[in-house]
């Protein structure tokens, strides 16, 4: 378990830094797939993106039993990514050199990349230990979903909208928070989803997915009222809230699929990116989901590439 900070000059260097750290911590690397305790992760890159795909197995250099696409959709598997950003209806390449903040734990991995001074993107994966879960608990997430976010209605990449779970498909925007989306009724937007969780419930009501035992998000709605109340009026502080994922079930019910052990939701109105909060013996490093903007607290203005004061904190260990 460790935290490190280093400069990187390419997507390849980011991948190599992650793999080297995990191998040192007991993960196995074979055919460019890293694995441990039933978690299988693969990082691939091109000129524009570093992409992450995870599953519960691997064969011949390919992930098996991961979230897959419906026939007729572009590609065959769902990925999450970091990379270029849509700004004012035109693409902006990912800017190198960048800073890689790497947090590794026995069952969770967080790679946060800081570029353009005050912008942050991330890739994360791991395994949850929720008792009684029929699936493996493998999860993965990133700043962007599989598809390119488009240039509609403002020409920017993000719309978080804390009350309704963001806009993964609305105007082609991305809600880049972990397990953020709350709408499981629309079949089209799967390409934009940035978080996946292997819950294993075979009666999941998300029947239009090719792999319905994998949930996409459904984690933030129950915390929206608390998120909206922070920072509180008493001392202007923000509490650390759990990051959870849920699976949608029949009859409009949901089941808890996982809770992250080493990351939390937080409002960052009165905090600066990379500030450290000390709680007892624990240290938590504060980050925006993409870029802090106090003038647009909920990150829902379609003409701004920022995520308001919506952020998260990751446990920092030496």
C-alpha cells in the first residue's frame, strides 16, 4: 500500500508506472493484463486516450467476463478513459508533461493525472467485499466513458448535475464522478457511462445491456441531499461521504453492490486541490472531479469545462 507522485510524459509512461507499482505489490502481469484476487485489468492507449477495461478473467491477451456491448453498437466492450477534452466545440489534446498521483491498496487502485495546472483526470479499479453479493465485486471507472463526448449544446465535455446524476447521454456530456449516474432506463447512453460494477444479480432490470450483471453507476442519488447541504452553515466544513454503487432490480428496487474503502465524496468549496485532511491517523488527499469552479457549484453549466465544487478524497498512505 503506497502513495506516490511522479512526472509522466506519455500515456505509455502512465501505464508502465501503474503496472510496475502493482507488480511490486504482488499483482501478476501477463500479456499486458494485470491481475490479482479475481480482478483482471487491461490498459491500452492511442494518440488521444488511455483506456481501461476490466473483467473477472483473461484469455489469450484479452479480458473475459467484462461488460460487453449490444450487437450493432461500436466496439465490443465497455471501457473508461482519460485523454483529450472537448472545449468550445473543438478537441483539446491531453497536455504532457503531467503529474501522476498513484494510490494503491490491496483491493483498490487509483491513478489521478494532473495536467494544465488545475485539471484532473483519473482511472480506478478494484474489488468490493459486500457480503452476499452474487457477483465478483470487480469495478472500474474513469473520467470518460467509452464514446467520445460530443460538441452539442455548448461544445464542452462535462455536466455533473448533482440532483439527477449528471448527463451521460444528455447533449453528449459526461458526468465524470465515480458511480454518478442515476438513470437506468435509457438504452442508448451506455457508451458514455464511465463506471462499471460486477454485481452479479441476474434479475437486474437493465435488460438492454449485453451484460446486465454489470451495473453502471446508480450510486450518487441517495447522497444528493447531503451533498447539496455542504459545506454546512455551522462551521463551513464538508463531511466525507461514502462512495457506493447500487444495482437496479425489479419493481423499482435497488441492491447495494459495493462501497469503496479508500475514497470518499466531498464538497471542496473551502478546500484546494491536493489539500490533505487529517482525521485521526488517516490522511485524505482532496481532489476535484475535473476542475474546481466556485461560480458553478454543481458543475451543470453546459458551457463550462469544470465540475464545480464537487470532488472526492482518497486515503493517502506513505
